[in-house]
C-alpha cells in the first residue's frame, strides 16, 4: 500500500499569453482553446458548448482578438442546404502556429 506524501498534490503549472503593451492580453490560454475547438468543431457555437461558455462570450473573445490584432482570424461561411461552418483564416492559422511555437 503506497502512502500519499505531503506534497503529492503540488505541481508546476504555467501558461502563455500573446500580449500587447497597449491592448494587454490578446491570446490567452482560454482564447487558444477556443480557436482550437473552433478548428475541430467547425463552429463557434459548438466550440462554446464544448468549453461550457456562452456563444456571446466566445464571439466577444474572437471580435476582441481580431480588433486588437487588426486581422480577421476566422472565416465564416453562412448556412444553407449543407449548413454553415467557421474555419481559421490564413492569418488565424499563422497566429495559432506562432502561439504553438
């Protein structure tokens, strides 16, 4: 039988943010997760549901990021017979690569 040591529940944790001196945080771990979920799910709504945040919060996060950076990070295709979808724009893909690196 193994015995739990006093500090078994303590670990090193860290996170990265892309920030601007004037704007503050632009890409936080939460924003990165949202973009990854949008990439996986193909929609802001589905990504928000997976993250258990409101669609409004997700949309506000995206718009705030786009405004701060001055680029479009998502490309939205409206619904229709085949349904709509949301994908990362080329600039959004570059941003995700930069954050990953």
